[in-house]
C-alpha cells in the first residue's frame, strides 16, 4: 500500500510551458476563400456552423467546410444574415434586402407578394407563435403572420428607429435593438403592439448595438461602454462596464460574457472576474469581426486572419514543478510545489510564492478564516495566515496522530486530518484559534493506519477513506463502516453531493456510492481504461467528476451515462496528482498536475460528449431525392450522414445498417454508404455516430423507403396471368370437348347412315323384286340368271365392303352403281335409260361410299317406270360437280320416304367440308349436285 | 419683467432651430499613424462640412490630395500612390445623421454621436463617431477624434512596411459651421 505514497512523492517532473488562458485552434477555410470574404458565422439548430463568403454558403461537418450550390441569380448579392427556423427552413437575408431560402441543397429566391425590403436584412427571430421576424437597417422590422403575409413595424407607428441592429424573441413577441433604444413588438390576430425603452426609461444608452437572450435574462450592449442585463419584464437588473465603447456583439454562455467591439477586440468576463482580451495574435494585429457559439461549447471566432475555435472548458497554468496539493479561497488558488506554498491571484492571473518550506506539502485546506492548512510529509500540519504570513506548526508533539498528513478536511469549528498513522481532529474557537488537537486510532475504530482522504460535510459529518477498510464515518465517539459492516477497499478519495449521498473512488479506479437511502450504489466502469485515478469531486448538478490520467470523466446518475473530457478537451496527457484538486463556486475545478494547474470550467463542460447524428443526403443514382417510394428499376441508393462532433471530429465513427437488406450493424469511418441494385422490398436505413465505440441509442437516425415489385410481379399481374391461363385452359377444354362431341356425333351419324344404307340397300322390295326377276330369269335363261345372281352378290359385297370406309373414289362408286343398274336393267328392260358420263379427273376424285347408288336407288323409288315413261338417268359432271339427274315422273303413291337418304348425303358432305350438296327439282327433272372431293385427307 | 422672460425664452431657444443649412469649409483634419518604426503625421485645412438641423443630417468631405506635412516627399508619395490611391479615390467623406436631435441643442458644449457612412479609399463603412459640438448663436464648432482601421477600408499594407504604418490611423477633426 506504500505504492501510492511512492507516486505522491516520486512524481516531481519539471517542465516549463508558457501560460495561456485561451485554448484555440485554427479552422481550414474553403478553397479560394479568405477570411476577409466571410461575412457571417451562424450556428444552426443541429449545432452545425455556417459561414457565408462571397456568394456562397458553407457548413462545417467537423472535417471541413462543405459548399452549398447557389444559383446564378444570386451572384452579386452579399449575404447579411442567415437563420434556421424551428421547422428547419433556412432563411438568407441580403445586403440589398433580397431573401433566399435553402431548398434541396440549393438556394432559391423568396418573393413574398409584399416584396422584399430595399435595405439590408440584419437578423431574424421566431416568436413563441412561430411567427418569423426580421429586422432591417432602414425599414424597421417585419413579421410573417400565420396567413403568410408580411407586416412592417416602422418609425411612423412608434417604432423608435428604422435602423436596427438585432432582434431576439422575448415573451410573446420580439425585442429589437435600434439606434434610438429598444423596441418590443408583438403581433397577435393582425394587431400590432409596440412598446419602447430608451435612455430615459432606464437603459444606459440610446444606441443598442446587440442583444443576447437566454433562459433567465436579456443583455443589451450599447455604443457607450456598458451592458444592461434585463429581466423579461424589461427591468434593468444590472449595468456592467465594458472594456471600450461601440459594442458589436454580445453573448453570455455558461456564466461567461463575451463582448466584441466594433474596434475588433474580443473580451470575455467570468461572473466575478475582470475582462480578459482574446488576442490570438500577440502583436494584436488581428481584428475580430464576429463569432458564434456551437452546441458543444466552442466559440467560433472570425478574425481578419481566419476562423479560430476556442474551447472554454480548459485552461492551464504552467508551473516549474509538479503541483502536489491545491486549495482555493475566493480570490486565489493556493498550491504547493515541493515544500513551498504559492498563491495564484485570480484577478491579476499571476503567481506568488507565499512560504518557503522544506517538507513536501501533500495536502492543503482553506478554513473559514482564510487560513491555509498545509499537510506535509514528515513535517506535520502547518497553518498559514495570509494576512500576517505567520506559519504555525502542529505535529506529533502537539498531539497529531502522525507527522505525515495526507488529507485535510474541515467544517466551521473543526479541522480533520488523515495521516499515515490515523486521524486527528483540531478544534477551533470562535476566532479560529486552535483549541485542542485530538487523535483517533484503533481504539476508535480506525484499525488501519493510512488514511488517504478526509471528507467533512457542511453539517459536520466526517468520512474517511482508508487503506483497506473502505469508508468509515465518525459516529461521535468512534469511526464505523458506513454500510454497517467493514469493507476491504483501498479508498483514495471521498466526497459527498448536496443530497448527502457519499461517493468514493478506490485505488482500482472504481467509483462507488452510499446513498441517503442507505444503499450501495455501483457505477459501471468507464468503457475504456482511463488510466490511474487521482480523485473525485461532486458537482452541483449531482454528477461526479473522476480525475484520471486519461482525462476527466463525469458520471451523470440522472442519465446513467459517462461523459468523457479527454484529449480534445485539452486533457489528453493529464498527469493529475493524488487528491490535488479544489473546486470554486461550483464552476472551476483546479487540478494539480505534474506540469502545473489545469482548470476545467464545469459550466462549459457539455453533459453529453456524444456526437449528434444527422442524415443529410439521400440519393438515388447519385442525385438527391425526396421520394420514399421507388419503382423496381430505381435501385441504387446512397446515404450521406454526419456525426457532428467538432470537439474531436477525427474520432467519429458510424454504426449503420439497412434493415430489409442486412439486419446487422456495421461500423464505418465513412460518412457515406451506397447500396447498388437493391431488390424490391421495404427498407429502413439507420445510422448513428459515436466516439470510443459508444453509440448513443437515442441518436439513431433513420430513413424508410420502399422499392416496388416490377409490374409483372405485382399481385394484380399475377392474378391476371392466372386468370388468362385458366381461361386458356377452359377454352382449350371446351374446344376439345366440342371436337370430341362432334366426332362422337359424326360417328353416330355414320353408324346411322350405314344402318340406313344397309336398311335401304337391303330394301325388302329390292330384294323381293330381285328375287322375282331372278326367278323369271332362271326359267328363261339360266346363264343370264347366274350372271344376275353374280351381280346381285357383287352388289351386296360392295355394300358390305364400303360401308365402313369414309371415302372411296368415284370410280369405285360408279362400279357399284353399274352393278346396281345391271340388276335393275334386267327388271325394267327398256324402261331404264341410264347414261354415265364422267371424265377421268372426276373419276379419280373421291366421294362418300354408296352416295351415287343411294341417289340412283332414290330415282327408282320415286318415279313411275314404264315403257311410256322410262326412267332416264344421267350421271354426268359440270366442272367440279357431279350431277345425278333423272327425268321426274312422280309416283302417285311412293314408297314411304324417310328423306333420310338425301339428308345423310348432305351431312356427310358438310362434315367433310366438301361443299354444298344442291338439290334441284324443276321442269320435270330431279337433279342432285355433288361437289367433287379432290384429296383424301381425312 | 416681460423683457426678462422674453430674454430667458430667447436664450433657451436652440440656435439650430433656424431652418436651412449650416456650412463650413475651412475645417482642419489631421491624422497620425503611430507604428513601431515610424510616426507619420499629416494634415489638411480643406475639410468642408454641411449640417441640416431640420433633418438632423450632416455631410463632410475632404480631398485626400490636400494632406500636407509628411516627414518626406517620398512618404507623401507612398501615401497617395500606394495606400490612399488618391488618383482613383480623390475624396474621403462621412455623411449620415446624428443620433441626438441637433435641433434641440442649446448654447453650450454637447456630446453628439454621428452615425453614417465613412467612405475612404472607395470603401464605405457604417460608423458611429463621437464628437463634441460647441453651439453658439452664430456658429457650431464640431471637433472629433476617431480611429480608422485600414483593414476596414481595404487599405493593404505590404508585409515589408507593416512596422512603418499603424493598423489604425488616429484622426483629429475640427470644423466650424455657420448658417447660410
């Protein structure tokens, strides 16, 4: 455990650095732009810093300025003001009164019906009712009412002067600075209200050059060298003298007032401090034109040489030796180097040695009377009176527990010290004189000898941090573990917050607490190794500052998050000395380091040390788009985003993913990502910027979009396609069914026709007549009878042979007819005159079998056949038509005609699609026309 | 008694209540450039000025060529050719209005603030310049001391001579105006 002592005593590095009270760095200007070209600096709602130079606008993404493309119509105009309203719209005012707005990353002229002012637009403001105001140099102020129209406030209606300098939102309206005083304007329901305040009404001067407004007060800066702070009822609360006359710009931030004069001189002033000039150029040759504060607590200053960024949170006073102990009084910081005591005067910013000693000073404490108590290594406890410069000494002889005093704490009447041999209490009387020195050891619960830290609360409660026993609390007669049971921690520093929660840090750097509810509070360690711990301080807001080698880390119980103030806060190579820290008025914290005194402005330290994420570009095929619905061929997307963290832009990393494409986060250093050839679907792009692998969930920004399916893959296309297919199938089947049915019908018909044919051919009359004929012939001529029988038999064979055949050649059908006619000739003799006249071509063509026979038979059936009225039958052809005709001698009573024979012929011809069968019955002739079928396809 | 009251009333009336212009043409203007290595001083008595109390406006003019009293002719040449470019920009003017109401000024000494455009080297800069006005019945004498930052008026100083010319030039003005 002597390890810590070794550090305390051993780290006495000697370095010399020049003192500086401002930390700043230079910002690279855009190409081709010089400081003298820059007309304005502006911080937008997202904390991005903008400049206007020549006819261009630029914003800084942390790594450099990015240009906004401006239209040509703007060329020649000089921007005089820039403003982002609450809705996010950027307004640009020009010297000549013209107004422009930013649109789609470009600039567009804004032309209200009322026209634009003819004079320079000085500044903008937005009141509580989201009404936009602007003030001008020559036309007073304008307000844009909710109906979109602009209304003018000018001298004619009591507005003090048309020449204005600034405008800020106040109460329900605005306050306008003019060269004749302050004007308060409201605009409600179309009604203007104007109130004024000038020198005769309490202001320090008529000429109000600039205004500042924050949560509590308004500050007016004048031509005369004064500032007025006013409350929101417009009463002047305070008047502050400024370094010179003719103010240009005023700002109050975290209790610091910044004042810029028209003379180009920038000053700052802490609440109780004096004005300190910011002189980036020691020769004083650089004039400062304007400044803006960003959202991270940096002041961006435009000088004639360029833009500088000031960090207000850190300053360092270099000393020749390591500063081993520190304490502060209202006017000075007291610190120890080796055995010497120094006083750093806050009003003159200079150090002075107050006492020279020989024993290394390890701890310092300022009591109620302003005496400085010094705890030394091997030299006991000393009390220095700054007024008399008398040093009193207390040691083991005076009753001190040990001569090595590591820590001092105290309340009004008691000083408690922690030593390498227990705890001592020094009681004081009303005048601050030492009454008694008492020591406490094992008998009083202090079972370990080394007491690294003593913390005394305002109510007199005493806590000690021990070497191995955790934190003990004085109970009136002895020290007891705060949790009731003993712990084994090596506690380096103990502190408590305003509520009474006790906080301590162990030698392992673990921050722990004991709450007023008597519960142990465990704090997760800082994600990265912060290096050796040197002490803690509790802050007014309840957060706890832990000083480490790697910087200062702040635990914010409210958010449950760590804020880290490291390299970029000036604290990269901090070598803090153990328990060498002091805090003043809840604002500045002083740390003794091996190179001097580092001080941090708590008010300036941002509570969150996390980048602000912004998606600032969504591109389709590398062109900006505002759509969220895309067609299937719109599939190449680029996202541009930025993590605004001016404090340390190079440390910014991004975590991003495209939900719908890949659900996993990827880390990237690039501020842009492209997704080519995205398939159709729903996507959400998410990105968040972080530092140290710490990505704040609440900063995740997203863009959702949809790529539609191609038309052929959309639901209605699919439905349509299915319907069409179903229709096709349906029709196909219907046609097929029809075909089958027709085929069936045809077959049926054919069967029926065959049956009919058979029936007709086997006409009993024919057979009967034939047999009669045969009988007669047998008697007359046997030979002929044999022939006849042969013919008859041939005829029936033909019928049987051809009834199943679809088509036969005409020649064959004629042969059947001839056989038939030969049979009938025998019967009718001369009463039958048959003539067959067909050429070869027709004979080669085709015909349904037995057609001709059927017709010939019909002729026999329907006509009187006698010698007087013979049957004249002719089968001839007319071109492509076979004509079967006969002389018509109608029978008085015919055989019963079914009409089927002719009908079946017609149907057959129709089926073969062979043309129309025509029947002609006129002028004593009956003719049937049969078209010739040429090819035997079917 | 009546006479006395009349006398009091007359004596409290502002002499500048009279309408018309107040003019002056023999004003003096002197400047000093106090740089580490060289002190440059020159002056002119050709300053002209006009005051219109009814409108609270003013105008002053000086021809830069009329400055005399340089340390050397070479210095004078540099002044006109390199810095002021007197051929190109022969005039320097300051015109505008007073913040305080001039017409209300009674006899005696008053501090005024003149707000207007200061044009030097062809570059206009809006300035508020403090001045003292000594008002008597017949004339007004205006005196003023102010600084002119060269950078504001785009008067560039070469790096070689910057130790010889101050960043800011100190100007002293005095002019008497009478009603015309």
